[in-house]
């Protein structure tokens, strides 16, 4: 399992997105920035309060699309693309159309 926390700040609802990947599942967790731990990107946000989550099976044909739309709702297209690029290095999605 690979996990990465993206501390985006003001360009993201809540400021923090954590992504957990396994071979069969991707989970995106939106979190509220924990200001008691500090305001800079170097602060520990591991205990930030979760307020939204999406879990998607990588074997689903529309998994990539669901993740994209969820990320576009949380942050800018730039950061959504950066997060999707990281996810794609960790998992293999089933193609939507198997011709």
C-alpha cells in the first residue's frame, strides 16, 4: 500500500488531500487543515480531520473518471493532475473500453 499526503493549502477545499492506493483500490481523503500543528507545508497534518472520502476499485471501467471528477471538485485542475499522475505511478487502471 502506498500513501501520500498533499498539503495544498488555499488551492484546495480543506487544504489537505491524502491518497491511499493498493493494487485493487484507490482512496482519496479530503481533510481540514489542522492549524494547531502549524500553518506551513512542513507541519504535521497526519491527524487532520477528515470531511470527505472516495473509494474506487481499480477494476471498475470508470474508476479514473470518478477520481478525476472528485479531485476537480476539491482542487484546481493543476493539483488534480499532479495527484492523478502520482496515482497512475502506483496502480494500473482497467481501460474503460476493451476493444
